C-alpha cells in the first residue's frame, strides 16, 4: 500500500516535471541580430513559421551595420549577445580567437561541408574549423545600361579594361562647359573608407592583384603596391581626370544608374530588386568584371554566416532555427526578393534565373576568373578603411594623370601604413 | 551678549538645528552625488585609466602601456587632420554664431509681436533634432538636385559641389551648424539683455551716451557673464561636432569623409570601429585637455569683478 502511494507520487512528480519542461520548451525564446535591415522581412517570416511549428519564439532585430558591429563588440565579451548573429568572415575571427563563438553540432557541420561551394568553405575556415552556417555569398558584378549602350552603338558589356575605358568614354555626355552630365561609369570614389577599398579591390582582382598577401610563414603584408595595384589606380585616375568619363559632381552609384545618369557601375546583387522597385523601365543587364587582359579577370567575393555564441542559453534552439532558415523557401526568397544569394551547391536556382536573367551571372565563373576575399584578420577593417581614405584623396589628384611616379608613391605610402597596422597586430 | 547659561543653551539649540538641517541636506543630496559620481566622475576617471592601456574592446589581454597612446597620437596623421578641421570648425562656428546671435538679440531686444515671431523663427532650428536637419541640408547641398545650386544656376552661376568638393565641404557644414545653434544663443543673449536694469541706460542717456558708447560701457560689460556662458558652451559643442559630419559626409552620394574628418569622428572610428578603446580614450583625454584649456582662457578673458 505504502509502495503504491510512493509509486503514485513518483509518477505525479514525473508527469509534473514533463509538463513543466514541455511548457518551458514551448515558451523558449531566442534572439537573432542582423546588420542588414533588407534581410529583416525574410528572417521575420521564418521566425513566424518557426514559432507556428515549434512553439518557440524568435525575436529578430536588425540594426544599421556599424551599430550592429558595435553592439556585437560590447555584448559578446559581456555575455549578453543574442542567440544568433549574422556577420562576415572578416568580422568573426577576432571573436573566435577570444573564445566567444561556439562550434556547430556535428550534423550541422556535415550539412555545411556538403552544401556550400568550396570557396565559401575555404574563406570561412578558421584554425581548421568552420564556426558558422553561411547564409550569403556575394560576388561583385558589372551593371550596364542596354539603352545607353545601344545609343552609343555598343552591343554588349566590355570584356577587358581597354574596352571598359573606350566604352566609358563613348557613353559620357558633356555639357557646354565640358563637364560630364552623364558619366560612362560610376566608380566608388568616396563615402565610407572600407567600401572604397572594397570597390578598388574588385578592379584590382580583375588585374590579378590583391590587397594583402600571406607569406609562407603565415604573416601578412600589403600587396596592392605592385604592378596590378598601380594599373588599377591609373585606371581610376584616367577615367576620372584624363577622360572625364566619371565625375565627383554627378549622381553616383546605383542611384545614378537608376536615373540614367551613368551607363555602368559595379556592385553586389542587391540593386536588381532595387531597380525592379524604383526603376521598373530601366533596361539593363549584368556581366562579369572585365579583366585587365581579355580572358583573365576576377572580383571580390564575401560571405555572411550565422553564428551562435557560447553565451547562448538556448544554443540547441538557435541551431535549430539556423537550419530552419536554410530551407529552400527562405534561401530563394532572400536571393530573388532582396538580391542576397546563398552560396549553396545543393540547390537549383534556375527558376530564379529564368524569372530574372540579371541574376544569371551569379552562376558564371569561367576559368581564370579569380575571387578576391577578405582575409580572416582582426585588423582587416582598419586596413581597408585607412587605405580607402588614402584612395579617396588620391582619386582627387589630377596631377596623377600620366604620373607613374606619383601613383607609385601613393601606393607605397599607403602600403607602409597597412604594414604598420599589421605589425601592431602581430600579423606582419 | 553675555554668555549666560540661557544664552549658551539657545546658541547650542540653534547649532543643533543647523546640524539637523545640514544632515537633512546631505541625505537629500546623496542620491544626486552618487548619480553624478557614477555617470560623470567615474567614467571620466575610467577614460584616463583606459588611455594608459592597450585596451581592445574584444581582446582579453589589455596591458598597461604608460604614455604610448599619447606618443602615437602625436605621430597620427589622421588625428592631426581631425584636430585642424575641428579647430577651424570651432573658430568659425563660435565666432560667427555668437556674434550674429548677439546682433540679433540686440535687434529683437524690445518686445513686439513681430519680434516674437522672429524669436520663434530663429529658435526653431535648434529644437529640430540634428539627424533630420542634416539630411535636409544634405539635400539642399546636393549638386544635381539641391535648391542652392538650383538658385545659383538660375542666376547663371556655376553649380558648386557643396559636399563633394573637399575645399568647400567643411565650410558647408559650418554654415549649417551656425544656422542650427544661432537661435539658441540669441535667446540666451535676449535673457541677458532683458535682465540689464533700465536705470543704467537712463543714467547713460542723462550723461549723453548713445549707440556704440552705450553698448561698450553698459551692455557688453553687463552681458559678460552671459557671453562667457554662451562662449563656453558653444566651444564645447563645436569641439564635440559629430552628428552632422557623420550624416552629411558618409554614403555613396556624400563628401569624402576624410576631408571633413573631425575629432569625435576620429575617436568614434578608433573606439567603435577598430575597438581600440585605449587609444580612443587617449584621444578623448587630449580633446578634454584642449577644451578645458580654451574654457579657462575664456573665463580669464570674460572675467568680471564679481567672479
């Protein structure tokens, strides 16, 4: 009798604990931080679906990129970080080195290694391990205005730098004072240091160069003060000052392209949905970046991955949501509606390419086309930003036209600063 | 009064009452003092402490490095550019805005309906937050679509790259910043002017003083306290310029940020972009020293007998 009572009490206790744990699981709430507000609608949709399926709440917060990076820098060391955060391969190494980031479970590691392209895996490998699930992999591409090209008697995008310069000259329209009112190309010349370097890096890659190189001893040094770097800066100076095919005073970038104020510019994929919404009549296409020499080129490629910090109290649910988000539905939506492609090799995007041919270039990677990436270094952002500020100043100098010595000096001085930053961080 | 036992007793009674009042005042002040210590004094001391360390926000090892951060500042080209730009900004904004504000206040001193309208109109920009104001001015300064260039080109003049020309960009921001603070300083001057008793002016009138003599011998001396206050806050605000520079000079359509680099932007970059909190703190200490030095100079210049 007594044993039966005890058994009954035990069963009630087990039942009560089970109910409590089920209720707790259903009330579980995780937080996701992203630094790109464009991604918010897709993440929120996934969060709503996830809650409907599991009963677990997901709070998604998007911040302006710099504010996001700042919040991360403060919250990760303090142990107040969100359960998931999405960031770049050049931001994460410092947090991994400091021991704030957890490794994914084995099944997710397997998914990563078989689902993403080798280039993405390579740049996300730190100390032999991959810590995050890649969400986005973006190569920079050339946009060209079909109508303006046709009016100038040009049939297609430039295939090499000679054509790029020639086409840009032909496409530029001047006013009566000889100032360009429509530019042949809108290069990134100012506005936020690291972005200026990144755009320079694209043409540098297309000339076979890179911002940094790693020695056999694992140390790094500036690499842009070589022949490719000098040729790239020369290209900028010629287009801006010698041929006036680009200008500081006209509209710039995607906005200029949407308004027909420039015939070419270089960007990621996000302008495609931007044009669809803001300039639906714009007739344009995309192309790979033309190389310095025909048949040999390259571009910048960068990724964003989802990470779970060690401080997360709901790591299991966090990884569960990361995998939930990696379903075709959200990945394709992120690509087609926001212009952020996922570097997945296990998915078929042909339906998207059929609906929006401008995306098709994402699938092209001919032989000899090089991907330049951000090195996984803590000092990368400072190097990119400070070099960008030097480039901004150099782009203004008309005295650099036909002045190889001046161009060499600009790059050598900048390289010295880059090497000093590397040295300061024990990387040189 | 002789020290009779009764008098001594009442004296101590009063003292006891004062002591109780003193204790009461102390108790009331404690929360405020604690808040002031926590929010002001400790962070300032913390900044001094950080400035002596190689303090990276993310890294766990943060060694003491003495004055190395300050030595680095001396050699830092970007800091020098920022210091020059900020000084130019401060000199122009403080001198022009304080002078114009005083002139406007003198013009609007007498209360009238139209005067109240002008007071409101001049004060309005001050109450609008800096970010929307900066965005509005960024559009006005736009080389292609901006209203300023529209007027210039309509008059047959050449369009100017207000925010894209590095030689002009800083001055464009100076103009906008003067416009923003002018009304506030004007209102402060008006308060000062209206507090000057009329009998001084009446006495001056009896002595035959007019115009400049009245201003020089009565108005300006009696406004010294207010002028000191306005000059000090204007200098502190100008040296801390950041928001308008950040909003108007970053982004693909903006000006080159390096051309209008200012000290707080530089500190922000080092602290929150590169996470070098130790170095950024050293820059803050230098900024603190500069502002303190200039404020002390202003106190000396505007000192009156009652200080």
